[in-house]
C-alpha cells in the first residue's frame, strides 16, 4: 500500500513541479516582455516567442505523467516516487532559469540588439536537461 501511495505522490509531484517551473519561467519572461513593449512595441512577436519557451517544461511533466498512467505502482512505488521527484525538480529549476535567460534576451532586444537567435540558443541549454530528465523517466518506466 505504501508503495502505491509513494508512486502516485511521485507522479503528482513530477507533473506539479514541472508546471510550477513553467509558470514561473513564463512569468519571468512575460514580465520582461511587458516592460520591453513600452520601449519597442514593434518587436512584440519576438517577445512573445521568447516568453513562451519556458512553457515546455510543463509539457514534459505532462507527457511523463500521461506515459506513467497505468504503471504498476504497487511493486515499484519507491522507484517512481524517486524518478518523479527528480524529473519534477529538474523541470522546475530549468523552467525558472530558462525564463531568466529569455527575459535577458527580451531586454537585449528592446535595447536594439539583435539577440533573438542567440537567446534561443542559450535558452536551449537548460531545456536540454529537462529533455534528459524526460527521457530518463521514459527509459526507467
């Protein structure tokens, strides 16, 4: 019974933490975009694209959540709890940090610098670790 509870708690935390990371990341970038719109409103599509990038961590958490439904938590509850916490924390931190990278790119763009491509490349670095966490959860599951 404890294994089943642990498995479902891990499943829930994985999804919840990943979504919190995306919410924080998109908010950080969105706040920068709101300020940047006052300086250069013609770059709104660039700001919107960069603000949306941190949303992917929540999608990874959701994908892992859906793939884990129907797993045998009774026998592997502690394993799924551990993996769920790990994936959730990685997506939480990478979503927040990715939002900060994107916010800096938005600020640079609003100051007249052509940094969108470079910002997307830098934003891919924290994304890489969220993808690794998702792949690890799929391979373990």
